C-alpha cells in the first residue's frame, strides 16, 4: 500500500536530487521554459514545495500529499511548473518502485542464508537497497563520501549477519561531480580492493542505478558477473540490447573478466499471457544466459522493504522467499 508519507518522502527525494544536481528546468522535459533566470526561479519553486511537504505529518494521506505538491506547483515561479510536476511524477514512480524492487537485498539475504559472507553495496542514488536493509538514507557515512575520497567504504554490519555499504540521495550528484576525476571508472574497484585487504567476503553484490552512467560503469568495471533482473513486461526488454553492447565495450576496454552471470525474470504471473510471452522471448533470445528460477509476482516482496526487512525476515515461507533461495542456489554455481 502506498501511503501519503511514502509519496511525500518520495517527492522530497526528487526535490533534493534536482537541487543537488542543479538541474535546469528545461532538462526535465516536462514543459518548455521561457527565457530568463530559470535557475533562480527553479530554486524558489523547489524551496516552496519542500517547505510545504516537510511540514506535513507522517499521517498524511496520498490525496493530501498530492494536493500539497499540486498547490505548490500552481504557486511556483512562472514557467517552472514542470519542476513540481516532475517531482510529483517521480514521487509516484519511486513509491511504486520501492514496492516492487528489492532484488539485490533479497538475493544478498538468500546467499547469507546459505552461510556465505556477503557484502551488499548500494550504488543507486534512490537508496532502495539501503532502506530495504532497514538503514537510513541519512547515514553519517555512505558510498557517496567514499567515492569522493573522504573515507574508505563504510561497512555496516546488520544483526542478520549481512554487511552493507549504504547509499544516500546525494549519490545522484556523483555523476557530475566526478566527471573530471582521473580514472573515474575505477574508483569503486580501488575502494573494494582496499577493503579486501582487511575483510574477506564470499560474495559482493553491487546494486546499480537504472541507468548506464558513471555509477553503473564503476560497478561493471569492478564485477566478475552481471546479474540482470528483467520484469516480465515488454518495455523492460527494450534495454537489453543496449546493456549487452555496453558489456562488450567494458570487457574490451576496462574489465576483461566481466560476463553476464544470468538474466532473472521477475514479477512473473503465469496467469498473464503477456508475462508468458515475454518470458518465452527472453529465453529464446538469451538461451543459457537465463536463470531457470523465475521470481513470481508476490505481495511479500513488495511489503518487506516498507518494513525495512528482507523477504526472509518478513515471511520466509512465501513464494518470493522460495524463489530467491532457488536463485541463490543458481548463483552459487557461477564460475
């Protein structure tokens, strides 16, 4: 269930991301922006929306959060209504995304259940993995500071035995901040190498952002295997060709050890003809690269992150837990 608090916090996250990145309004591709000082007007608009949303109680409803954001949009600087519209859209998108994507957290938990020493690194500016592990997106030290060279990778040990390097919303700004950094594609690899001088892990999982930017490139340069979760939807398949081409470039120029460990089909409902058709196309296209395990559409997978738990802590007997345990068994066979 998407609550007003979830939507409010998601919209605020979008506001912080835009403010941190100093994104121009016309780059949001929502409404055309007239000539003028769009940066100043944008700051005023975002500031007004943030102030109103932050003042809302946690008990607010979805309708109240939406109304507040819409009101702020209408009162925003002339020509910049696209900012708040974009934030509202991102808020709904993030609220939904948080409910459906916990792949890295649940796979890490499954491997830990197999008595493996697992480190999970959150390289996504949305910090879904961080929150799914019950951590705050405002931890004192995160992967963002480590990427900036402020300190080593900060590893947090959870009560369940899982080790996590948390993310934060500021990580989204790293793409632009590190653009002129020498060897920027190798920053994460260097940080992990230093960590492994004193710590040992059987598996290191890196949760990547849903884009092929610098953060994802750092993960690809570091990894031995790439595990690609694909929703059983037509649009989810469209980026597969791009990913495979990028992998070949990374292998040739930066990381010859990189390979596709497997493609896992998620959110699968056997009752839906479209889901079955997409699964058949993926299997026909990628053959032995597709994991036999299919992660079924399961409400427990959506509810667990809201509670700050992995699926095994939330409901170890649900289909989602069974599917991720089976997936972990396949991952253990990767060589």
